C-alpha cells in the first residue's frame, strides 16, 4: 500500500471511531430526550387526572370532568392517551374508552411513580404507574397512564437509518478526501526523492530545494543537504588522501628505481654501490614508515582500535620513553627535559598515548634547531601535558590544517626534512579516541607547544 493510501486509511479509521462514538452519543441523547418528553406528557396527564380523583378510606372517588370526554381518551389511532384505575384488590374501577377490553399489567405494591414500556394491540406504548392514596396516606389503588410510542418509534427508527446509511458514505468520502489531501501533502516528498535520486558521485554539488515553510519537510530536506555536504567532503578527503598516499608511495619508489637504473648503467667503485644502497635502504625505511602509519590510520578509522584506559604514573612512563628519543635527539644535540612531579597520574590508554607522544616529540626533534631543547611539562591544576620545543615553529596560516592527512607546512614534498604529513593526523585521531583535547600554539622561529588535556 502506498504511503498516501496508508495515511488515508489511518485517517479514515480514526474518523470511523470518532464518528461512531458521536453517532452513538447522538442516538442516546435523542432517545433519552424523546422518552423524557413522553414521561413529561404522562406527568402532565397525571396532574390533570389527580384533580378529579379522591381517596376516602378504602374507596376511590372519581368525579366527572371534561378530561374523560377528550378524543385522545376515546380514539386509538390518533395520539391516544390511555387511562386505567385499579383499587387495592386489583379490580379495574375505571378505564378510558380507547382501552376497550384490554387491561394494563401493573404492580399492586408500587409505592412510587414509575415508567416502563409495553405493547397494546401490537402498538408500542409508554406507561406511567402512580399510587393513589387516601387522606391518611394509605395506598388504596393505582393509576396507570399510557401514551403511544408510534411517533417516537418512527423518529428513532428514521434517525437510526440515517446514521447507518450516512456512516459508510461519510467514511468513503473521508477516505477519498484524505487520499487526495495526502497526495497533495507528499508531493514535495516526491520532488525530494526525484532530486535525491539524481545525486551521485559525479554531481555531489546538487542540493535539494528547501520548502518555503519551515516544517518537517524543510527539516528533512535540510538534513539531507547537510548529509550530502558531509558525504561530499568525505569523498573529497578520500580522493585527496588517495592522491597524497599515491604520491608519497611513488616518490620513494621512483627514487629507488632511479638509483637502481644508475647502478646498472656501468661498473662502479664499491664505495659508490655502498652509498647508493644506503639511499635505497633509507627510501625503503621511508616506505615502511608510511605503510605503518597508513595501517594505523586505517585501524583507527575502521573502529578496530579501542581505548583501554588505565591509571598511569606519568614520570616513569615519560622516563622510559625518553630513552628511545635520546639517540635521535643526540644527532642534533637536542636536550629533552621532563618536568613532571613524581606523583603525577593520568588516565589514558598506554599504547595510544605512547604513539601520540612519540609523534609529537619526534616532530619537535625533527623541526628543532641544533643545540635546542624539548620540554615535557605537566600542569597539575589544568591536567595538561605540554610538548614544547624551540624550533622553526609554524605560521598562522598553516595551524588550522596541520592535523589533516598528508599536510606538511614545508611547501615542497622534496624538503630536506623527511616526513609524509600523517603523524599529526594520527595524533589527533588517537586523542579523540581517548577524549583527550589537543591544542597547539606556535610562532615562527620561536617554536611550538602541543598541549594534551586529560579528563579526570
């Protein structure tokens, strides 16, 4: 079933339930009002009759009055009113002429007025029974007054027929109207579907037209547009990542190929071969580092890596890592300073944190000046660990992009400083994985400060 038909069906079902309840209430109110009207007529007749009935001891005295001679008490066919009076023994002492030889059933022990339904010669009637009392309040007989329900029955029957016929007709009209209204209402959805189905990888710049009214369809279209923007950005990043990765892999491979081609052109001295082989080994190491970092990125983005946080004593942890950094730092005579109190404790994943600090400190050494310094400073009040260097620094224009994949602040890919621009991207993703906030401040020729803020 189509969406518009489902809407129409649900609306029709709801309308059917509500309409049925309304019709039932209408019928019940009309029925009660009609019977109440009949009962009021009976009570009025009772007041008139009791003016000419007196109870004396055990006798019922009936005075002659014009009411007895009215047509309604003589005729059976035209709005008749039937009267019957019985004494305490159940003997009929009076009945109206239109009652003929019939007799009403009555309750001899009735203590108060009551109303009930019955039939007389096939005609539905409404009856009221009223006790007749003497001067001492003793019940000495019963007055029964009956009126025809013919008109009432016709009215209620006609009302019931009208309601039963109009109910399905109204539901059919409701379904058709709801289906038409739903069709009009979801027309913008069809337009959204048509536009959205035309969006593909080749035209990701297409956007859905936003409705003029800020309703749910507006929110839907706006959400889809935002989704398309994110997908477009992701695809651009993927294409850029693929291109950058290809370039980074192709560069060392080209260097290796070029070196090997030089070696096979003619016979060389052994020292020349050794020098070129070292170059090849350096390029292989570069490839190995690149592939290792690409693997780290793939594992992080695929959700394979999970943060296994634990309590870490910071000073022993940094002291152990420093042993790995010192040989690299010694090549540029850079001193590494750990300014961390012995009681400092953090809550983090040890392996991920080691990889983060390894990238940050290695970068600080790589871009540091000869005879420079690298500081690892713990701030207990802010719960931050800062990696500070006094190297070449980063310009303001580059700072917003340094955590992007393959982004390097040096303009040339053939820079004398080796790197592929993946280290800080890995740092950023591993920090986010552990809910560690990372911040960077830098000035050209003065150095950089990378700050890790840990949660409690």
